[in-house]
């Protein structure tokens, strides 16, 4: 293969991966991470093989090269078995987690979940590898422009299609970026920044550094045929898409990117740049002033965070994450270990599983500690410094415009990263990494047309030993690419099985035999996907859930037909479910839900009460504030007959979360004989209710039969009685209702109406 053909294939591969990753639902699926890794390491293997054929290789000397071995070493250290005493010294929080998990081994890895650490580490290394390969590639100005145009075109296309199908809930969305406040908004804010800078610097070149009037005359003269016109239209469309996402972080990030463009323009006296930047900022401010828009209300809530549920949730997650970081400040909980560790630190009173901390910076600190954060900060600082230098080149307005655009896009995503996790998404991470490498490559940064005119220092490596090392590295890269590709294929198959499982669960079919056969097919699909799991918890966990469902269906089928064999078969499926959950808990002993479901399989399926209790308690130690686990334990102790323990746990749950402080209204009676009274009499109503802990409040309501709504006769208060003076009411039928709740409105409200109609008669 000639070098020219190889370069064409390389550029086509880079462009293809830039297109595919955002198309796959904004690259939120696991298999896109592995696809990026497969392509990156395959390209690396090809590059190294070519170097071996040439008996050596050449690369541009840059400190960014050192980040690859340093990051690889950091990942390997997290996976290397170390004495537990050393791990507890580096990560004090691990001691409590190990105790909760019943971990007694003397040697362990730094990472809480080694499989996830290896998987996440492979993805991070693939981003660095692709960045360096693109950086060393001999890009021409035309090739670099194609990459920029592609990103702007993709952002425009995503906005148009998303705007067109935003109101259609029936559209299949698995393979298209959906409107989202995180990755969708992040991609658009970066693409808008790139397009805006391209417009400004292109018009600056066309206007020959004239004043604003010269730039405007140039734009009007070119009209719709100019690239500026089409770029301006793209900016408008993408800005509409960004507004549709109602992402406050996206708008703030875009404002940061536009300010970067304005600052770089001021530095070289390009006044024309201020016009569109100021106009776009005015548009944002104008939209914020519209009181009736959803966006303006979200922006308005920034002034009063306590009234914003989304902001308060973020703050609570950040507080929990800060505690996690304190527990593992040096090396973190391990790459990919955030979700596992957060269960132990969680105080957010929601059933929702928290997958990430809503902040790129906290994400890196929690999983990588100070070491990982320092590596990421060094990479970002070196890239930003290179982009700043490239933006100051005076020889080529087009190259400078690309540099400023990528600098602005990077700044936008970094600012947005304080409140979201854009840079953890393959599409957005690749966008920044590839574009930054393209504009920093010698052929572009040097202002050349494909050659290296930058004067960058070169490193030349030759010799047999170098050639042998290169071939060995190529083989390792090829194996990494094969592993990632196999994992991506397994993930796609697993994702299809999960979608079939979701469809089957939502099916309105009442035929247990049909449902059972469906679950058998799903398990078979999961088994084929699990061929390349290599320690991942998802496969045995989801297979256990499917076996559990299959056991219930077969048990139901056997009960309906009085078939003892069917009941026996259901026990076999429950046993298989338990086996899968135990496998999941062994792969990641810190995952509370694997223990919880293992306990369910033992208690409900196999009748092993003691074994179920053991697994439930293990889940509670790992996830001490989870409401679901607490409620399962309350139900377990009630079933066991231990009412005292069940009540104690109910009180604890009510104190932790007042929503669970259940109110029971038991009765509502008048002090009259029967359900009648004479108009003019005074009737006293007495309500009785119960609450697990705390005081009760009551409210009494009344309506005449035939009226639509009840009228509040009292406000909430401690008295459980109400005296109804009927002297101002006419004869007829009435209905009385009482509402009871925990004091202060903490507990959920319960309502009881008087049974039947209460009749007022004449004298």
C-alpha cells in the first residue's frame, strides 16, 4: 500500500468515526466507546507497521507524547494487585467499603471495579492515541477544512432533524442524537463556535482588514453563493437547536466560546468580529428576558437555586461526590468505578441510580484522584496553549480562523463541563481531540499546504531494536483493537436483547407460556453476547433478572395447570437466577443491587429466608441510604414475623425520608346516632389516623351532594375533631371528608370520606 493511499484511508477513517459516534444516540451507548477504541488502535497498529517496514519512524517532538505512556502506566497501576494495607493508605474510604462488602483478602486492585477500569482506561488511551496520530499526520489545508465543514454540517443536520421530529414520540431514536441538555447541547455549542470563527476570519480576509462596512459590503456582494452565507445559516439553525435543548450550561458554554473569539479578535484589531458576537449575545439576553419561555424561566432560576429542583439535585450529588473524593484523594475509586462507589456515599433521596456526578471535573477527581486529574489537566493545558499560539499566526487567515474556532469550542465544552459531562461522551471528546490535533498539526499550524513549514523538531528512530519494539507494539495495538471490536459486537447483541426484554415487559400479553418463551430467547441472546464479557457485571446481572422473570412465569403456569413439574422447573430457574446474581456480586462485590436481587431469588424463589436476609443486609451495608433496600428489609421482617424489627426499620425510614412516614386514616365518625341530624344542631366529627413516627395534622372538608368540589372547613392542625354548626345549612345530603398528614407536610397525605351520605332533616 503506497503512502498516499494509506493517508487517504486514514483521513477517511477519522471522518467516518466523527460521523458515526454522534449518530448513535449522541454516543451514549457502551458499544460506541469500544468502537472508538477499536478504530484508534487499528490505526495505531497500521501506523506502527508502516514504521517497521521503513525500519524506523519519525514523529514531531511534543510533550503531549509523554501523556500516552503516563496514562497507560496509571491505568495499569489501578489494575495491579497491591497489598490491601497500601490501598487503604492511598484510599482511606476503601476501608469502610471493604468492611461493608465483607472483603477479607490481603491483596486487591486499587480500582473498585477492575473490569470497568480496564474498559474506561482503554477508551481514554484510544482518545490520546487518535489525537497523536492525527497530530502527526500530514494534513493539508483542504483536508483540515473538510474536517471543519463536516462538524458544522453534522451540527446543522442534527438540529434540523431534531427540530423536525421533536414532537413525534413514536420515532425510533436509538440511532440519532436526541435533544438533550448535555451531549446534544455540547456538540452544538462547539460546532457553533467553530462556524462563527470561520465566518469572522473568512470575512476578515475578504475585506482586507477593512472596517466593518468593508466586511458587510463583501458579504452582501457575495450573497447566497458565499460560504459565509451558508455558514451563517448553519449557525442560525444550530442556535435554534441549542435553544430547543433549554440547556443553561450549553448557553453559558456558548457565551464563553464567543467571548474567546471576541478576545482573540481584539488582540489583533479585527473589529468586524465584534458585530456577530455582540449580536448573538444580545439574542441570548433577549430570550432570557422573555418571561413566558421555558428557557427564560430556567435561566431565571439561576438567581434562586433553591427553587430549581434540577440545580438542587446537582448540588446534593456534588456534596456526595466531594465525600467520595475525600475517601480516595490520591488515586480515586478507579476508572469506571463512580457508579459503584456512589451507592455507599449516596444521600440523594431518590430511587434513581446515579451514574455520573453531573460535572466533568468531579468525575475525573472521583475516579482518577489527584493523579488522574493532573494528567487530564496537563493534557488540556498543553492543547489550549498550542491552540492559543496557533491562533496568533498572521500568515493565513483560514488557519487562524480554524485555530480560534477550535479554541473557542474547547473553552465552551470546558466551561459547560462544570455542570455536565460532555467530555465523557465519545462524540464530543472526539470532536475536540480530532479538531485540535488537525489545527495543531505541522502542515496546518505552519500555514502550509500539506508540508511541514512550522519548524517543529523531529525525532528519528532507527535500528533493529527499534524495529522489533515497533512490531511488538503493533501486535499489542492489534490485539487491543480486536478486543474492543469484539466487545462492541457483544454490546450490540446485548443491547438488542435488552430492548427485546423491555418490549416483552411492556407487552399486554397475558399468556405466561408466550412470555416464558420470549425470556428464553432473550437469555439465549445474552449468552451469545456474554462470550466477550471478561468480567463485566451487566451480563450475569441481567441474565439473573431474566431467569427470575422466567421462574415466576413458569411457576404461574404450573399453578394454573396444577402441574407439579412446572413448579419444580420454576425452582430450577430461581436457582439459575441466584447463580447469576452471585456471579455478578463476585465480579463486583461492592454492587449492592447484585446482593439485593440474590436475596430476592433466595427468599421468594427458593424459600431460603436466612440466606435472603444475609444478602439483604450485605446490600444495606453497601448502600445504607437506599429506600428500596430499606423497604425490602421491612417487608422481609414482616414476612418473617419479627414485627418489632419491622416497626423499628419503618421508623428509621420515616426519619430518613418523610415520604415513607406512611399515614393511615382508620375512621371518621359523627357523634350522632346513624347518619342523620336535624338542621341547626351541632355535629362533632372525630377522625382516627396512625403515623409511623411524629405528629399528625388533620383537615376537614365538606360538600353538598351534587357539588363538584369539597370546601375546606378547617386548615391543617393537630386536632382530630371538628364541630359542624349546621344552623346555616339547609336540609339535604352532605358528604364529609378528612385529610391527614405528618406535621409540617413531610409525610404523604391520606384521605378518608364518611361512608355514605350524611342527611340534614327539618324539625
